[in-house]
């Protein structure tokens, strides 16, 4: 019996002592497995519409008359687009290829309207509404377009309702947005399977 | 009291060299696991392989398996008290002691899985908030702790009477034993309901889960106890009759066959007409894509079938070595099926269809092994103390 | 042996004592890294009750303490408020998937507003890229790069976050009632009561819940100092969190961060009980659908395919 009891002293106790050293060493050397935090880019989270900055920074808005009334003559209304007029403007607005469908031919600071008086820059949505009636109605209802501010507006300035041109370039109205944010990141320890490996082409 | 402690200390430190090496081995594992767990406490569960996608991993998998092992003690008790099988009666205490160790392992697995173990008191009724009866987890807390106390009471009462050289009072003993017979399936059923009740996880949301849990438990648990008994018999600690082994073997065999049947039933239902809800199982079995778990679940099915064939071959069963091998295969097979093959695939893919696989980290494996080692150490100690009392070597003077 | 049989000999006693001592020392060494724990244990925090059992005085005291802790940790003067739910309001969100371009601005605006952990990364919103002609989540791609966003001629995009269910499975399963549904329909978590069992993560059919697997890290200059107790105050290691419809903003009448950041106006937010609200107008006029409607959790997040 005693011979076996000695085993405790010769094996268990030294093993425990060895473990003490191992634990203390590993306790000091073990570092946090969490990678440090990376700051977010403000481009990823600051609210913005595609043309918000362009519109706010525009200088000559509403001042077209300075040139058009003084030096540039009123063109022939049958011309779709006068040669050499604003060559930087690339027009991709579907069927709508004539400049004077929207720009008022007699007063270039205004837009065309049904009553012939012309629309001011700030009411541009009414101009778009002449063709895009359903969208215009939805925009008025608040179901189309971007709102900022309060979901339950009580005072007139509680909510900012963006006009059409804050998102759509009137000359190329197809929606364009440049600041896309990156996908979520997974730590190395997570093994993610690509969908392609699971679902074959035909099934996918 | 001091007398008693010194008696038990003597029992505990005297043993053959295998015993001493075994205890030392387990003790070292427990200490290493303790160290690993302290790391987990400091750096959070990030030290495990779990993430938002697979939010339960190795710990809960082992928990689900061990609840079954604990419940299985009842399968040894039933033949004794319902079918009046006198021969098996002698070994009931070993099954009940194992139930104690297994429930404690279960509770440890749940505790180490918690993110905020310091807030455990929130779960205590009255001083905390016990969200009962809505939350199945509260039911699990009740049934697991209840089962633990029932088993501690039965074992303590039995050993106490033996120590005092008295016969246990039949009505006390029997009433508690019958309570435990009713209670034991409940712990596993409730654990199955824990998963089964989640409508958002189609892999778990199947009415066959609870029966599958019970059948797998009632084969894995008795199989483990059979291994223990044959080993104890080999070391001449107790004598086990041929009849006892046969009776337990029969239980294991039948439950194993039922379990394999249930598994194939589930596979058929999911894969014959593969709906979008069968993607978890299809991915697990490697029908669509390849999961890390695919080889393991295939191995599990193979092991279960091999074990079943071994159990059904009378020639092999005459030799206890083959019985032990078949039992080990059963246990490993069911551990793979219930742990790796049930809990984890429920999360792959996520409800939004993201296929993030789970691989336990080294730290996590250390902690898991350590809980197992702790449980086995506890069981070893309990058996070591119980043996001389049962054999009449320690008595009150 | 005889008489000696049950007596502990001196040698045996010393052996047992030796083993005991060695084990104790080794255990102490094993848990010695715990000394590294930076967060000092606070009895006040430990004994803090569930939010719903707090008296107004308790709340005032707790908010003061939290403000102090946050200012100390981040060097920013934070203000913790507790806006009450508005009467007669049930919040709902409508996402027009016909408009979503998958730019993920909502994801990061949400992270910034709600002080989500940057590492390990916690994002409440997951944007999925779908094949045209499919609404199968299993084939959806979650990690498409920036360059594949905005290709609405090839794909369509679907953002998913907490659906603020009327019958939330996550609330039902929580064993300690650390999460509940507020009268305005927002499901919130008491970050000081959650025990971190992650049962809610398993129960949620929308992958709406997140867990803090490590101590959340937020760069000091990015902290949003305008906080509410139930929503965007910094979280703790080891507890669950979720989208709260930015209740620190919405209960004060403002739009959520994701709605405000959406450049296309695909997200609409408002009061479900008000027939004049944007969300009601869409639900009444358009054909909306609900994700995983068969689960019957009655989400308050609606999807609509609409080009107008």
C-alpha cells in the first residue's frame, strides 16, 4: 500500500508545481485575441443624397439671365438643342431631348410651366411632376424621396423634404450614388463558405 | 466527523497505481481547464470559436449530450423497481452516482457558456426574475437542479444507511426512486424542448427531437455505465453477474436501434423532397456544399451502425472486451450525433442564410475537456468512497 | 493491519495534506490571470435591479453613475436620458426593396449612432444581395464588396435588422426577463440585467440580435454622447444587444439613423397607428410583404417592391 501512496508525492505534487510555473508564464504572455478597433470613415455614415453637395455649392443658380438676357439671343423654338450651347451638359433623359421642354425659352432663370409663367428653381418638383405624375404624387405623400428631421413634424421646419434634383441629375436622371460602404468583416477564426460552393450555377 | 473525514481520506489516497495515475491525470486536466477558463473570463467568449452566427458551440453541445447521460441512470433503475430485476439492484447506486456527476457537468457547461456569470443571481427566483413558465431555460434550471437533489438524496440516504448497517426504509427509498423515474425523462425532454420550441430554426423545429433525445440518451447512458461496471469488475472492486451485463446490453441495443431509425426517418423527411428548410441537414450531410462537420456526422452514423451490428451478434457479445468496444462506439457515435451533429448545424446556415462554420478554439477545447475531467474526477471520488461502504469495509463502529 | 485499518497513518496524512496544498497552489496560479481584469468590481452595479423594477430615484442615481463611468472611460461628457414611450404610437418601418441600392450607409450610420463595438464588429443591419427572380435567403450574398453595390440591373438588395415583432420569440425565451417589449412596440434589452446565455440569439428568426463576445471597443472621438439607458449607451462584455429603432431619437420625434442615412429614401419610418403617417400610406396603398410571415411573430418591419 505505502509504495503506491508514494506515487502521489512523486508524481502529483511535482506535476502541480510544474503547472504553477506554466500558468504564471502563460498568464503573463497571453495577449488579448481581439484586434484593435479601426475608425469608421465618415463617408460611410454621414447622411447625404447623391447630389446634395453639388446643389448646395452651386453658385449661378437662378442667375442665368445675366448671360441669356444680355448677350445670348433667344433661339429658334424649333431647334432641339442649339449647336454649341453648354457642351458640358450630356443629356440622357430618355425621349426628352429638347432643352426647352424644361428650360423656359423666354426666361432662362425659370422652368417651363403649364400656365406659361414659369417656375422658380425652388419648385423644381412641379416641373418634374408634369411628366412623372405618379412619382410626384408619391413624393407629395412622402412615400418617395428623402426626408430628414422628424417623423412626426409639428412645426414647418421639423422636416426637410428634398427636391428631385437632390438625388437625380435632371440631365441624366438615372440614380447614381458613389459612396458605397464596405461589407461586414469576419474574424479569421470564422470559416465562411462561399455560396457558389454550396449552390451550383444552375440552382443558384 | 473528523473520524469520518480521515476514513474517507484514507480510502481516497490508497489505491493501485492506475487509480493514482488516473486521478492525477484528471486533476491536471482540471487545473489546465481552470486556467483556460480564467482567460475566457478576462477576454470574454471571444476566446471561443463562437460568434453571432453560431452562438452556441461546444459547450451547449456537450451539455445536450450530458443531460442524456444523466437521464440514463433511470434506465438502470427501471428494470430493478418496475420489472423486479433483483440482480441489477446492486449496481443502481453506480448509475445514480454517475447521474450526480453528469448533472454537475451539465450545470458547469451551462455556467461556462454564460457571458456574465457574475449576474447568475438574476436567475434565482424571488431575488432575481425567473421568467417561468415562458422560458424553457427556466424549466431546464428547475428540472436539472431537482434531478441533482433527488439523486444526491437517494445516494446519500442509501450510503448512510449502509454505513450505519441498516436497511434503507422502503417507503422513503422507493418514493424517491419512483420520483426520479418520472423526473429523469423530463430533464431530457425539457432540454429537447429548449431547441424544439424555436420556430425560427427549422433544423431544430421538429417534433422528433425529443424522442430522438430520449432514445439516444437511453443508449449512450447505460452504455457508459456498462463500461464502468465491466472495468470495476475487472479490477475486482465489485462482482457483476452475467445477467446484469446482458440486461443493460439489451437496453442499449434496443435504444440504439430506435435512435438510428429516428435519425433516418428525419433524414428521409428532409431530403426526399428537399425544401428550403432542409438546407441545414443537406449541408451537414454533405449533400449540398461541404460542411466541416460532414465527415464527423458520417462517422457518427457509421459508428452507431457498427455498434448495433456488434450488439446484435451473439458470438461477439460473449466476450466482454467486445461489449466494451461496442459501448465505446455507441458513446462516441451518439456524442458526435448529438453534440456536433445536432446543436451546431442548427446555426448553419443562419436564419438569413449565411454559412459560417464553427470550429472550437484551443482554449475552448481545453475548458471542455476540463469539465469532462472534473466530472469524471468527481465520479471517481464518489465511486471510490461508495465502494467500501457497499462492500461493507467501512462501517460505523 | 487490523486495528490500524481505518486509521489515517502519519505518512498518509502528510501525503493528503501535500496533495491538497499542491492543488490549492496550482489552482491559485491557474486563476492568477484574473488579476488582469481591468474593470473593478462594483457592488452597486452587481446589485442593480432590473430596469422595470427601478424607482425614479434609483434611475437618477444609476444614470449619474453610468455617466461618470463613461466620461472616465472615454473622456467624453455623456448624457444618459430615458425618454418614455409616446402614447398612441407604435413604430413601424417600411423598406422599399425596389429602391435599395445596397450601399450599406444605414449599416454604418447605425453603428455610429448606437455606439456599437467596432472590434469585434457589431452591426445591427445586414444587407443581402439577391439574385434577380429570387427571394431565397439561402442563396443571398451578405459580403458582396462595395463595387457590387448599386448594380440594380443585375441584383436587388434587401436590408434586414431586428423586426420589432409584436410577439417576439427572443422575449419569450429569455430566462431572466432581461428583454421585453415596450408599449410603443420596441423590443429593448437591459444591458445590466442580461446574463449572456444567448438563448435569444438562437430564437430570433431574423438574425436581429448580437452578442458582445469581448469588451466592446469604440474609438474615443467616435462616441455618440447623446445616449439613452435602454438603447445606445456603451454595452458590456458578455451581453446581448439589438436594434432599438434608435429610441433615443425616435421617442424625441426624430428619424432613426438608418432612415436618415438612406440616400435613396428606401427606408420609411413612422407611427403605425396614425393613418396619415408615411408608413401607413405605403402599407395601405402598396403591396407590402413580411419576411418569414409564416412564423407568425407579427413583425413591424414591412418590405415593399415599388419603383414609384
